[in-house]
C-alpha cells in the first residue's frame, strides 16, 4: 500500500459542497439577490452555482469572484474553496501563498477539510516547506473532530511512517474509525491489509 496524493482542489470544492449533506443549491434570481445584498452563505452557494454550472452556465472566474466575496465575509467553506482554486489555478491565477492563507482562515474556524489541505501542503511540500510532522499535526486536528478523510490520512502516515514512527496497528485503528463511517478508501485499505 502506498500513499497516494489526492488532487487538492477536486477534493476541495467537492468536499465543501458535500459538507451540508443535502443537494447543492441551484442558481436562482432569489439566490443572486441575496448574494448581492451581502449574505455570505448565499455568496458561497452562488459561487458553487457558477463554478460547477448548477442551474447556470459554468463560469469558474465568476464562481471564484463569489467565493472571494463570501471568504472575505468569513464564510469558512468559501475560504476553503477559494484556497483550492488559488492552489490549482482554477478560475484565477495560481497562488500557493494565497491558497495557504485562505485555508488557514478556514482551518481557524475548525473546518476539517481546510485542516487536511494544510496537512497535505506540509506533507508534500506544496505551498509550504515540507514538514511531515506538521502535516500529521494538522491531520490529527481534523481526525479529532471525527472527520473520516483525516482519519484515513493519519492512518496512511502511520502505515508509511510519514511524520510519525511506522505503526501498522495504529494505522489500522485510524482506518477502522474512518471505515466505520463508510469512508471507502479506508474500507479498501483494511481489505488490502487483511490479504
């Protein structure tokens, strides 16, 4: 089993959409009016509508514009998505330092996907100086909130000895916590370990 880096952005925007456990909002004039009046949640959802083409033609540049408005108002999912867009250069110029800045703001509100993104940046040295121990520390923050993607990444670190001493038993415990929540990569990892 090897550690496979996950695209930081595709996991980024999709995770932020999925956080609400309900279908994403589709574009409507009412949503746009709320966003234009300064409602940060409406701005975030309008950003999704444009970024992913939900009920309106896909326009990532316009999506990023609305994410930025919501992010500046403190909306943590918009901060997270804006960081991902900056990291990957989708709908905006690539800016790794800007990505880290927005992820840190989101992580400061205890948003697990942002904590994972910072952990990934440290673990792989993308936008931050590589520091595997610091990456593990960020994964642990998100895992402590019972967030399965973080539990899985922490399991990978224990399995591969990245930032921590290699400990297969601890890796299995982390994978099991995530698998118990239906997290498919952890279910697969446990099956591979049983072989």
